């Protein structure tokens, strides 16, 4: 997915401050700086997007066992930057990294809220589990 002009996708996690700010603007549960540091440091893969003014406007990460099981986490796009393909670019980057570095046929899951369900379905995830909030995707090479 190509980002709009002025946006840049950067490999690696955002700063702790940007991580906490994006979680807050997206309405996710607040976390402390120590929690953020550990979460970001424990990521198997991560990326973030900066907007035209250089501010971090989106992020995502993957937590994994480096074997076969991976979880997409902290997928967030700031409200003012949604519906521009930014979130899809983050997801595509993370899934490409799993495809490239994980052993054969990795299993990828996530928990989707109503707002993200369409994005994940477009990327090939299918719903599963009680209440259909979990989504899964088995990647093939």
C-alpha cells in the first residue's frame, strides 16, 4: 500500500511518548511509561508512520514466539489521519515482515474492534472465537 504524499513508514517502534499518546487518542486503555518500554522492547516486529508535520500518526507491532505463533498488537492510527491508507500500510508492513522472517506457515491472530474489522478482513483475516472478536490469518509464502 502506498502512503499519501508527506507520510513516511519507518521500521521499528515509535518512541514511548508517541506510543502512549497514540493509545490515548485512539481510546485504548492507558499504560504507564514502564509498561510501554517493556511492550515496545518485547516486540517481534514494529513500525510507525509519521505525517506531513513529522509527528507519529500510526503504529503497529507484532508479538511472537519466533516459531509459528504471532499476534498483531497496538494497531493505531490517529483519528485525523484515518481513511488514508495509513493503517493498511502499517498492517501490510508487519505481515510482510512475518512472511519474510518467520518459519514456514506462521499463524497470525489479533483482536479486532468494530472499527478495525473491515481493514483486517481486507488483509485476509477471518473471524473466530466467542463473540467473533478474534481474527486469524495463516500466512503462506
